[in-house]
């Protein structure tokens, strides 16, 4: 028996209007990047490039990441190197630009940004296992692109909005919100120039602007010039240096 034309039209409309789910978008994002297996196969990642701050100062930039959640960031200019590191439990830094050349531990609030960005795969990889919650908020215009908007609430309460390109499902923007010393800090990062590393796509350029936190905000532009995956990295690279003072906690 043939279905009446009106019923056929309503069925097609209902099918096309079926709500996109957060899980479906994450699956498409991971597939577009190369697949979850290839992402998990990268256990260390080293990025080298240039960091431009405020459109005025260019610093040599190197970042190290190691699974499950260790990260170290170095920025060098005029022979001075700022270091920030997180070993999965504690964070520390060396801040020569502020006249502090000895390692010092970072407070829990100050370490939030490092901890949130420590995962090699990014915030959408294994989000359930990390204790995060995820919601799809529909689409939002991002520079003329109707990007899919996901709201990711991390286990520590920080919130990250992830915007996916509707055609390729790669991340084109994130908006992070965290509370640092009682102040809401918001940062927006735009991503581009995706390149493949060991079969996985990573953004090689990003621009971050921030406000709040008492630092006056500002912008940073990162350009990756060299990337290496699965290179040896000792745990001591991320740990607070042995023999250094305890510093603030």
C-alpha cells in the first residue's frame, strides 16, 4: 500500500529535523581529526614555534605534553625563558620577566588553565571518563559560519564552549570560563591551519584573547613551525625541580 503524499512529506520533514546530539558531533569531530585510536596512539607531543603577545613581542615557544595529563610550556625572549608546568597533580613556574628566576609552586586557581589544557587530544577526547558533562546548544554564527556549539562543563566546574565547523567538524573556536581567585576569567581562542601529525589533525595557528583575572587581558598569536609526536619525555620534565624551594602552594 502506498503512503499518502502528505504522510511522506511529514515523515521526511521529521527525519530531516531530527535533533543533532552532542555525542554525534563529538564522534564526527574525532573522525575528522583522524579517529580515536590514532589520537590515543600519540603519547607525547612537542610543538615549537612563535608566540606573539599583544601584537608587539615575539617569543620562541615550545610546549611539551605527555599522557595522561602532563604539560610544560616555555616562552623565550632576550635570553630569558618563562616556564609553566603541570605534572597531573601540581603546577609550578619560573617567571624571569617578573624578576623571579627560581621555581615556585602555583596555587590551585592559577594552575587551572594548565590543567584544563593538558590533554593531548583536547577537551572532547574521553570527556565522559574525565567526569565532564556535555550539551549541544545548537548553532551560532562565528565570522559568518553557522558553527555547532557544544557546552563542556569540566569536573572542576570550569566551562568550555567548543565551536565546530559545520562542514568538516573541526574545532574553530573555544571559549573558556574559569574562576581564578574569585574573579571570572574568560578567554576566546580561534583555531586554523590544521596539519596532520602521526595521522591526527592539530591546529598549527591560534589566536587567544582574554579578559578578567586582573592581568589586563590581552591577545596572543601562536604559530607552530615544527611538531613531533611520540618523542621520549622524562617525567622529571614536568615535575617540580628537585632541590628547589617549596614556594607558594
